[in-house]
């Protein structure tokens, strides 16, 4: 959607390591941005940042896992590659469970990292696309009136009982009114059938 | 066997000999001896007193005899004197004409007839006239001699003799012209003339009769006081000797009549006096001259010095030829006359019987003493019999042959009382012994009585038999040494030596059971001595301490394991820490090399050598990284295998390990035991965690010592986990320390690895570890472990 180059963000408390890695990646033509700690990264990088994050696992203050947790809650689309000086299996499991795409143990072969970065970039673009789609749907849904939203809710939560009569008895209104609301919903969201509607909003539940 | 100890034991046994007297012998001796002494004292005292009494009696007897003799002597002398005094009075009053010779003769004749002791009576005057009537033999009983006056100094003069019979009939006459008798020169004539008073002459032997006699002379005075004539009478005292013989015949002794010069006037043996007398010497022999040794002995000494001074009775004792005699000298009081009566007699006369009866008495006393002694013995035996029986009963009661109720009866109340007391004592002792025996037999611990010298088991209880695996009768034939392994024989020696020094013997050693297995026993023994102080037996309490020994062994094994694990963990933690620290620069090197290589390519026509150098740097940094990773992997692999184990036992052993260290710093370790399920993990690693936490707590308490440092270990069981809490009442955790960080420490000499290792281990064992802030002071560290559903595997 935009032509902004993808950025590789590096968060590592060890300046020497961070600078060396930044330099090496820059030389390969990547846009690199380094931060000495997690808070500096949060302050300096917006939620819409694109690219990937190379995150040191053990850091003073907010550590890698905490930062990951924070980004997840922000619905960030930055894929995270963990690197650790003394990472063990338990740490890597935790990180991966929380959404990290990889966990590298220092010192690692730089080619492996570059490979991961490229993969992460692809994942990042997919994530961003999905996120954009979700945002679009949410915008459309926000156009619904309160009663229309009630009807949509009922359709999504009770996919087997979607007749006008059933919905009307459930909400205490006339089936005719339900028909009108349904028509409005299809018009606002831009779908022609109830199936389409369900496919669009169902996974969001 | 050690000879010193043996000798010591023997010496202990040698009891100093104590003098003990038999009651029976004492009784017999006392009874018999008392009897003997009593009899002897009575006998002797009566003996002495009777002797004294008899000596007095003998003197009294002598006195009596002397009185008798004196009266006899007087009766001899008095008639003569009276006769002469009467004649004198007649003459002086002119009733009798002294110039009438016929009247005189008649008068004298009458006097002689009246007094048989008179030998003759006569009258003389200074004209030389002499009329003398005397007793005669033939031809008549009386002879009269008349000498007419003649001049003094003429040698011969005429004299007429007439013999008459008892009836005064003249039987024959005779005369002579050559008579030589001169009255005026006679001693009696001279003495009277001189004294003009009655006199007694010295006794002498009568010339005519050769008998001892004495003359009494009195003057016939005229009115002017001049001497008209002198009357004399001869008293023959031989009859006195006869009398003495009579009164003394049956006695071994004699009465003598002596004059004050010591001359013997009368002696029972008359011839003794007459001996030595002749016409030239008409003097009586002195007492020390006569052939009577007794008389000489009794009175001779006195006669030599003169008998003067003797008045009252003088008693003497003397001894001759082994015979005791008593003697006495007493004066005969007669006017003008000093005679002495001497008496001597053998003592036996008076006390011979007594002496005889005394010997007899001694024999009788002796016999009685023997008899009574025998009776005393018998009596003592009778008296002693109940005592003997009592003693025998006591022995039997004491040995348990009979009960106190059956025995200990006695006819003596005192013994019976003693018996009652003894019975009570015995019952008490039996109760005690029963109790002791029950204690011994029922004790939960092994007990034994052991001979202190040989170490032989004298008595063992069931528990000990169970411990040793022997039946009682087999064990009681064995010695301590036989239950000891070969390399533990010195214990038996130490046992004997310690006990004989009266010290308590305490030892833990391995012993051999019957089945040959070894067992750890704790033997605690003391020596019991009997009432004489001789070692009797040792009482030993024997406990099986194998379990404790095993626990101690396990604890020490755990300690060994721990030290290994501690090393491994320490190394692992260091490697891990180093890896992290070194990885950073290595990573930086690696990235920089990569950047350099790209830069070099950008320049174009890169120097191949430089490219090679950069590649080498890159490779070496990776190599370094590989080495570190390999080291970390090695340590990780050694984390050990995990299996279910009993956490409670592990905590107890850990507490045992750490107790000494805690005690050193006056810190109390408290473990609240509770039933714990099995947990999964590496036992040794978990022990390491406990040790580290305990050591941290001890260090904290030691750094800031307060009163009553205490570390409490508690556990809590949840559904899936067991939580262990180690809390101390020390200063707590300071704020500037990040707990569980490697190389971060509060200790001055610490490496900051302890808690880090704990965290690593607990994590590796699937648990968590954390510090829990408490309200009170001090730190509280907790960790969890997973419960195990599997049974504990044998390691």
C-alpha cells in the first residue's frame, strides 16, 4: 500500500552487539534502526511500523518477553526474532508460544539471521494485510445501528437459527422488522447473502 | 588377657581379714568364765578371810593357853606364898613360937601336907639355926632337918634328921656332926635380910631333888622392925612342866615358863631343863640353850637381849623347816616375880584344817567350775541354738529357698523382731529384684550382666538375644570378645579396663550376630560391686544403632554427592554465566567481520589476503562460541536423571548435614515433619538447593547475629506440587540485590552463584523458586516440586 521501505528494528542492551549487527545489516542494504532498551523502542517506533524486530531476550528493565507481550497487546504487526546469549529450551518455548517467529542463540550465523529476516518481512506484510482487512470490516460494522448490531450478533452466535421468525422471538420484535434490519446490514457491509456475512465476521468472534 | 588388670582385679577381691567372734564361743566363754571367776573369788575370799579369822583364832587360843598357864603358875606359887605369909603372920603375932622347934616342925608339916607343890619349908635366923621340913622318900615321907645355932664361918656343925609319915609319926631319927649347910649364906637369906621384905629367888635346880624350883622367902620381923628370923619355902615347879605337857600334849607346840633372864622354868619336856645341871651348876638353862629348836627360834632372840619390857602379849610368827609357827610371849603378873609365859605352836594346829579344806575347796571349786563350765557350754548351746537356727533360716530366706513367712521364727522376741525387719527387707529386696528382673527381662533395650574380668555374659534379656540372634543359653556361654569382629577386640579390653576403674563404659562398635552379619551396637555399662567392694558384675545396656548409623552413612553419602553436584552446578552456572557474557562480544566480532567483508567487496577488487583474514576472524569467533556452547551443553547433560524420591527423608538428612554448621553459630534448625508424598526430581540436586538455602540463611544470621537465630523448614502439599519453605529470622534481603542473578551477591566473599544455581536446578526439575516477603523480619525462600504418582525407584 505504501512505498516505505521495510525496517529491521534491533533492541539490544549491548551497544557493541547492536551497533555491529546494525552495521552488518545496513551493508546488505537493509534499513536498520537500533534501540538500547525496550522503552526507547516503544517511544521511538509507532504502532504502524513495518518490518521486523530483532529482540534480545535478557535485558535489564523491560526484558524481551515483556516487550513482546506489550506489542501483542498493541496488535502490532512486527514479527519478532528473539536472540539470546544463554537461551534455553524453556525460554524459547515461551517466546514462540507468545508469537515469536524464531529464537536464535548467540552467537549465530549471520546468514541464518538474514534468512529469518526475509521470512519475517513476508510474514509482516501478511499480518499487515490481515490487520487492514479487519479494520475495514470493523469500520463497516460501526455503521450499523444498535438494533442492527443486535440482529448481527444473533446471526453470528446462533448460525443455525437465523430465520427472521426465530430472531424476532429472541429479540422481542416482529419478524418484519428483522427482515428490514437484515436488509440494511447486508447493504451497509456490502454482502449479498447471509453466508457471506458469516464468513466475513465469524472468525472475529 | 591383660595381666595388670587381672592383678588389679585379684587385689580387689582380697578383702582385709576381719576378726569375727562366734556368738556361741563368746557365750560359752562368758558363761563358763564368769562361773569360774565367781567360784574362785568366793573361794579365795572365804579362804583369805577364814585364814585371817583362824589366825586370830590361833592367837586367841594361845591367849587362852597362856591364861591357863598363868593361872596354873599362880596356883603353884600362891599357896606357897600364902602358906609362908600365914606362917610369918603367926610368928610375928607370937601365935607360933619360932623358937619352939617342935611347933615349927609341926606347923611346917601341916603346910607341906596342904600344898603338894611345896618341896620344903624352913626357918633360919642369924644364929645359924635352921629348921627345915621337906618331902622325902625313905624311910618316911617327910624329913625334918634341924641345925642348932652355930657360929657363922664354921665349916662343920651338927644337925638332926627326923623322918615322919603322913600322920606325923616319927619313923626314924638320925644325926650328924658334919653338916655343912649354912643357911645364912644362901641367896634367899641374903636377899630377905637385905630387902626386909618377901622375895622370890631366881629359879634353880634343887640340889636335893634335882628338880627345878624357886624359893620364896619372907622375914619374921620384931616389933622394932628387926629381923627375928627368915622363913623360906621351896616350890618345886617340875609339876608345872608336867602341867604344860598335859595341856599341850596334842598340839605341835609348847608352852614355856621363862623368867625375865630367859631361863626356862618349865618346859613340857622336863629333862631339857634338867640336862646340864649338876652340883656345880644349879642354874636353869636359858631358852636359847635348850634342845628345843622351836623354842630357841621363837624366844631365843628375845632371851639374848633380855625379856625385859615384855608386858602384854607379844605375838610373833616364824617358819622352821618349811613349817609355819605362831608364837606368843606374855608376862605373869605376880608381886615380886617377873615370869613370862612363852607359847609357840604350828600354824597347822589352827588352820591346818582350813588349809586342807582350802586345797579341797580349790579342787571342789575347780570341779564345780568345770562342771558349771560344761553346763555353761550346754546352756550357751541351748541359748545359741535358736540363734543358729535363725541364722540358717536367714541364709535360706536370703537365698530364696524359703519365703520370709515360712522362716525367721525364733523363741527370742528380739530375734523375731529382727526377723520381721529382715523379712520385710527381704520382701522388699525380692520385690526390687522382681522389679529389676522384670525391668531386665521386659526392657525394650538389650540388657546384660557381664563378668567384668572375663567379659562373659552372665545374664541376658530377650531383646539382646533378638539383637544378637542367639538363644539365651547360647549367649550366656559366650564372652563379649566372641561377639566382636577380629579387628574390634580392643573393645573387650577397653571394657574391662574402663569398668575396673569404676568409669562408665560407652562405646559404639560393630558386633557379629549369630548369622555372621555385622550390627552396630551402642554398649553402655557400669560396674556393680558387692557389699565388700569386690567387683561383682557389669550391667550393660545395649542398643542397636544400625539404623542411626545407616542414616548417618546416608547423610554422609549425600554430603559426598552434594559436594560433587555442587561442583558440577557451580561449574555449570559459571559456564552459563560466562557463555552469556562472552557471547555478546563474540557476536559483535562476528557481525563486524561480516560488515567488514561487505565493505571490502564494495571497494572492489578486494585483497584476497584481507578477505581471508576476515574469514579467519569470523571462524575463530564462531569457534569460541562453539566451545562455550559445548561447555554449557556438557553441564546441562549432567543435570542428572530425575526420579521419584521421598522428600521428607531428604530434608531430614540435609538437616543432619547442616546441624553442625548451624550449632556452631548458635542457630536452631527446625523442621516441622509431616507426611509428604513422593516428588519427582533429582534427589541430589534438590538437596543442593536445600543446602544452598540453609547455608544462605545461616550466613545471613551469622552476618547479623541476634538472639535465638532460627531457621524453619516447612512443607505444604498441594494437589500437584509440594512447596518447601526455608525461613529465617535474620535481617532479610536487602533491596539493592537482584535475587537469583548470577554473580550478584549480598555476601562479602560470595560469588553470587548460590541462588542462581538454585533457580537453575529448580527450573530444571520442573519447579519454581521465589523469595516471599514476610511480615516478620528475615527471609523466606520457597520452591516447588512436582508430586510423583510413580513409586520411588531404587537408586
